[in-house]
C-alpha cells in the first residue's frame, strides 16, 4: 500500500466490501466525502454500478491506494434513438387486433417465430437505469437529478427508531440539519413527528392520541387496513410521511406543498395500534399515473405487502373506471415488484380464457387493459418481457409454454395476500371540478 497517497473527493479506487455470499470483493468506488474523527480519516464511498443504498463510510484500511484514479469530469454522450422496424401492424400500434392464445398443448412451428424484441420498441421509462424524465411542473414527485450535489448524494440520517423497529436509511432525506448529527432519530409511529431523544418521544406519546393515520379508513380485511389521507387537510402528517419515505426512495423528491396528493397508508393492526406501510397518488394526473410513490418500509418487506399495495392501486383505478401506471422512473426494487405483478395478473387473465366453437381463445391488448386497469403500454412491455408473442401466418399470437404456466402456478401458490374488492369502500372524487384542493 502506497504511503502518503492523497485520496480526495472525486477519486476512484477499489474498496473492500463483503458481498451477499459473505465473500470479500474489491469493486470500484468513488470517494464522495472525507472526514476526520479524532485523527482517524473516514471516507464516504459510492460503489460504481451498485445502488446508492449500499454507500457507506469506510476506513483507510479498506482502500486500495495503489490503484487510485484522479477525479474526472462527467462526459456527456448524446443518446441515439433507434428507428422503429418496418414489420406490419405491431400490437403496440394496433391494440384492438385479436391475439390468439396458444396453450402448451398447441405447438407453433418454430420456423415462423420471431423474437418479440423486434416487434416491440423498448420502453425507455421502464428501467430506473436510464436517464430520469424531467418532472412535470405540478404534482410530480420525480426528482430532477440535474440539481444533485454531494450533500444530497450522501445519507444524512444514521438510524431511525419507529415503534418497535430501528431502520437504517438508504438515501438522503431533508430532515432539519440539527437532527442529522444524532445517532438515532426518534419518530412517533402514529403521527410521524420527529424528536431529538427517547425522552422527547416518551413525552410526546403521553400527549399524542393518534393510534392510526389521520383520514378515512377505506379498506379493512383481517389485520390489514388502508387509510386515505388528503395532503391538504393533513399537511403536517403528509410532510412527515414524505420525509420518512425519502429515506428509502432515491428517485423521488420532496415537495412541502402536499396539496396535490392523496396518501394511501396501508397498516397492520395489533393491540398497540395500526403500524404503517404506504403509497401515494396525485389527485388529478394528466398522464394516468395511479401511483406517485410506493414504498414498503424495510421491516415489512418480503411479506407480500409490495404486491398488495400495487394491487390496491389498480383496484382504485378500476373503481375510477381508468387505466393506470406508476410514475416513472421506477427504482430497481419497484421495477421488480411491478414486473412480477403485471406478469401474474396478465397470465391469470390469459390462462382463464376458454375456447369457443373449437377456435383458440382470443383477446386484444385493449381488453386485457380494460379488465386489469393496467395501461396498455405496460401490458405490451410485460408480454414482451415474458417472451409470449410470436408472429405466425401474418398475425401475432400469444404462446403459453409449460414452463411459463408451471412457474405462474408456483408463484400464485405463494401469493397468499390479495385485495378483496368487497372490503373496499371508496368513492372517487372529480378533482378537476374543484377550484382548490
């Protein structure tokens, strides 16, 4: 290891970390900040090609000082838009054309199959890896990454205590500056107000009479409830909810003006009260967004709640008589959850179709969209993702292989939590007719 090597902000070098298999690796990382504590240097590193939630403070012993790369300026490379192919009548342009659904028992000649990648243009908004879209002037929660600086690229809260859970934030959140130096930030799990110490929290709990989120309870089944909260009527709660959510959502920004939003908070009930999971939507979306933010807090992840939140958002869209889509870009985990939900929902429709008069069952993309309330662009991209589409004798057909069917049946056996539409008590409002939210 080289002696006296000066490692400054912006430098890149390999850094030692443990991977998921608990093995040592040396991925390339960028130094975002350097601080000195009692004569010992600490370096805040971002691992290149890794998600920002893995960023961390490391000691000098974990740096490979023999392979330091100096700071460099970002090169802006122009993106080239691919030209659409010249194939006839692509389903993304003709969504009313009937698609035949072929079961595993009905093989299709392999010689006439084409890769669906040549049929459908890639949806550039589907991936969180691409450049984020510019946010709309009103109502959007998408962050404008052009104003990123070193401060907002670094986690600023060490730990959050929320009820019986302690959470390690993944990303920056604009809590007041004086709170960022605390080893633990204490939140009331019912009103989400923050305090400097456990004593402050305990004093607050003697006065806080909330045991569930403010707003109307519009769904309850078993221990699961959903509350609808108006961002204008419950401004303080909504702002505190946004601050908490920003700790775990990188692509979203925070607007203190929460008036354009409705917040739907999913809760899990026990004897102590209603404990929160969450998503939000705009009161009025010009782009058919039925979700602005969606988040399952870390203690409640891997329980099926993510898909339940997504399913609930589409149930609301069904009641509203609309198709919907989540606001892009999606995070990596969000994209996985939505891909899985769309796949399972569409396959459920296709496998339930019955043949009539000896003919193969037929359905259009528009019909799938109307049944599920999934926007047709998402239907198309999911069919492409599942590799179901083939071009055969001048028309597009959907081919369900045995692997697809068996995989779907296994996945549905694990999906125990479902929304029961009979338990939903929701009346949509026409926000366009209201002079002020």
